[in-house]
C-alpha cells in the first residue's frame, strides 16, 4: 500500500505542523492562526476552527470559501478568518497565511519604528513591513479583522510584501506554501528581536536594498527553506 500523501492531505498535514511549530517557537501562544490554500481549489482554504494553535489537528480543520464561509467541517470559526480569505483573494501567489502577535514584533506595531532587515536572514521577511491601522478606515473597533471590508483593507496594505504589521495588534506573514510562510514568520520575529536590541545599543546599519534582494532569494527558498522546515518538523516530534 502506498504511503504517499495526496496534495490535499499534504496541505492539511503542513498546516497542522505550521501551527505546532510556531507554538513551539513561541511565535503563537493562545491566539494567532495558520491557513493553507486548497491545492486543487484556489477559491478555498483550510483553517482550523477556533482553538489554540497547539491544539490544532486534522480533525479541527474547516474548509472555507473566499467569502469566509465554511464549506466543509463543523465548529466555531475564528473571527479573524477574513484576514485569510481576503489575502487569498488579493494575492493569487499566496498559498499560506499566518496571523500572529509575536512579542518581539509588537513594539514595531506599537511605535511605528520601521521594521527593516538588520541581518541576512531578516531579508526573508522583506525589505519593509507596511503598517495597517484599522483606525484609518474603520475608527474605534475591537481591532479584530472580523469582516470582509477589514480583511480587504488589510490585504491592500500588504500589497506585494511578505509581511505587514497591524497597528497595536500584531502581524501577518504570507508565503507560497506553509513551510515558506513559517520561515518568513520566524525570520521576521528574529529580525525584530535583533533590531530592538541593536536600536538600544546605538546606530543601526541596515541591509542595503540590493543585499535584501539577493539575501532573500538565496536564503528564503530551496535548500535553506527545506533545511529549516525539516529542522522544525523534527523538533516538533
Ligand atoms: Zn489578532
């Protein structure tokens, strides 16, 4: 009997692993989520029902359409599923979306100090993380991205970037696949930590735009990405 997984089984396995890896890495705690686009239906995606990332399993996964409606599975969905649905709608190149509130990243979402790469792996998270402020279009809200217009506004701010910050709230990271989106997320967290420490020490020497472009290409795909993913999967046990 073949043990090879179908593309759908593989996507579902990866999204469960992505949740567990980021919980283990301390990027996700009780909140935050990881989704994956349906490999055969680009207008659908898999995202867990509302639970903490460490508790996500294949059984907790729901299938959604791009309006954020459940098309398969039972359970209470995350309020912020519109982050995922609207990014998948706006970005055909994106295969996985992550929303997190990593403590190292939050000070940049609070102060607006630009989050730019300060070490080679930081380039994987992009040259700059644009900042989306829900106040601009929606005024006083719970600050959760709980409907389509908010998701669409956030997706517009993200533009072609791999990451964006949500003012006074958290961040989003995207990639072509779950391993790629997880890699972007961990590199963003590490870069934020190093930048914060560097800012406290003195003047910061950021990567040049050319260094960002070259380093992102070399360190963010292929072998380094495979190595990172297999390392995390192994650590997750
Ligand atoms: Zn959130």
